[in-house]
C-alpha cells in the first residue's frame, strides 16, 4: 500500500488550517473521519473508539512543525494483554497535511494489521517453545506502507516475513498478543533498518533489515514499514496477569519501599523481602528488585546499552531470554518513564536507585582503572540472580 496516492488525495481535499487551531481534538476528529467506514466515535477524552472491535486509540502529538508531524499512537482492546504502540512521522507542505499523512501512515500500516486480526482474516501460523512448552500463534500481516520518490521502485517490496520468520519466533514468550515492526529507509543512500519486537528494538534483526534495504538499489528517499501481529491460541496461552496501569502502580509501591529502606544501614538487604510482602507476588517482587535499578541507571547513562539477552540464574542454572520474552521488562521501562516525566521520583531516590545497580558498579570499577565508559556507547552484559522456583512470563 503506497502513501503517494493517499498524499495526492489529501492534498486535493485539504485547505490550509492555521497552526494555532491544530490540537489533539482536531487530530482525533481527522482520524475519526478517516475511519468513517469503521463507525469510529470521538470520545470525550479525545480518544477514538471503534465499537465493533471494542478498540480504543489514543493519540499524542509529539511534535508539530510547519512541515512535519510526529504522532504517537496507543491501542487498547480488552481481548489483548498488552497495549500496542506506534510512532508515525510525516513531512508535508504544511502542518495539517503532514498530520494527514501521519494518520494515513498509521491507518494503512499498523491499523490494517490490527483489523485483519480482529476480523480473523486468513493468516500464517507458527509454533514456538518457551519455558519448555509449545505455543501456537496466528500471524497477521499489515499492509506495507511505502513512500518513495523513485516510481520505478515503489513496488519493489521485499518479503520481510519470509526472510525473517524463522528468527522472529525466537523472540516470542507467552501472552495473548505480540507484534513486530519492520522499518527500512534509504535516504540518499543513507541506510536505516529497524526491527522492534513488542516495541523493543532488536539490533541483530535491525542489521538484517538494513542489509535487505541496501540491496534494493533505490535513489532519493525510499521508506518501507510493515507489521506482523501474533495472536496466541487460547489452548497454549497464559495471559500476562497485570495491565500496564497495574504495573505502574506496583512500581509506585516498590519505589516507596526503596525510598523508605535504602537510607538505612541494612536497608538494601531488606528491600526484596519487603517487596514480596507488599506486592504479594514473589516473582514480580524479584523482577522489580532486579530490573528497576538497572533501568534507572540506563536512564541516567543512555550511552550504556544492556544486551538484548537477559541472563537469569535460578534453579542452579543460567537461563537466557530475549528481552521481549520477559514481559515485565518493557512494562517497567514504560512505568519508569511515566513517573520520571511526571516528576514522581525525587532526585535523592533516583540517585539511590542508580547507586544500587550493577551498571553503576561497572562504571565505578572502570573509573578505578582510569576509564570513563559513560563517554562512549557500550553494551553491558548483566547477570541476574533470582530465587529458585522463578517463573519467567
């Protein structure tokens, strides 16, 4: 599906709108107009609701410039155990038309795959192994959204699914739904490739997408985007027990524990036990106790990236998981970002969280050797030690 035709249509229909009149409400109205055939409804909170699917879409205008729009989308549905996220950036003759193109990018891309899934369209099927159990997934492909000023290459779309499907399944854990985003771009021969699994960028797969784009031999500006959405069979599925909102509240509770105990002499040693007591879930308590300080440290030192493999020791064995397979990891990252942006974490608490992280120990050890590893990008491998009986989910 090509945005070039959509762009021409929107340009013919559009009339200039003063930038000061563009706001979330007007953008949500435009999406409703775009989704008339789906009987979309504009809600009081400026979300867009599609009753037939019980689907709600939230829009966040992240950046609006004279010739550019960056829109964030969040999709929620009671049938799912996770939210879906998308970011669409578009250029246009003016802000309004850039917004129209971003909305078209979203509806022709991710939303087309979501509708295919909700309508139970014919899809592919894969089987995966996780935690020693078999999992069956139906796979739905979105339209491929292509933007190109090279008309000869518009239809030159690689079969990303056929090329990557044997590897993509290695990044699936459990849960009802998962999704993968493929994005490739060649801008004056500058190549970008990105593969995100459940909104987590996977460097290994992103490099392969870059290699695929290099072989397209396109000139000027050429971008491609496609989504693969996985719905697990009820018979093999164990839905994740918490919503994002519940995890955010659990993080608030955990931070209150850290704030209370870390200043005390033996406070750190008591934190995990107290988290188990207050959260009433020993697996979640262990995950928050181990992952949250590392995420704080990563926020403070963004040049130091964790490996995409989580190495977790329990039951006298070292277990390796890809980051998207451990559902809580990204949910904690989302919760932490929200709390930091809302200024719900004091500077003192944040510093204390960073100081108990393994990443901070690595930084300090390097400084003792006369090195400042925070000045350049590095990949840091962390080994987590969990209590026996831990269940990855």
